[in-house]
C-alpha cells in the first residue's frame, strides 16, 4: 500500500493506492470542526481513535480530503 499527503490552507488530502486482491482500512485525521470527503465506494467503519474518520476500501487508488468544505459540498461528518 502506498500513500501521499498534501496540505493547503483549508484541506488535508490523503491519496492511497491499495494493491490488487486486498482491502485496507484508511484513517483520515479530522479536526473538531472539519468534515471528510471520501469516494462513494469507501465504506465508513467505526473507529475508537479520537480525531479520525475511518473507511474500508478494496484495491484501487482513492483520495480523501479533510477540512472545512465549501458551501454545497457533500461530506461525511466525523
């Protein structure tokens, strides 16, 4: 599995690459007033880790974003 991070003024972006024939759990850090945007195919799963949103994904390349979204942007609250 590979990953890369990017940060701009309002958003943290996490891109992950999951190898074929595998699944992965992805933890995205989320601040108090922030939201997460995730691919539709990412399944939200419970987490016991404070300050993170957690998702399960199959093989592929996925991008998650955490921050304060612009008005009208679909999002998942933590």
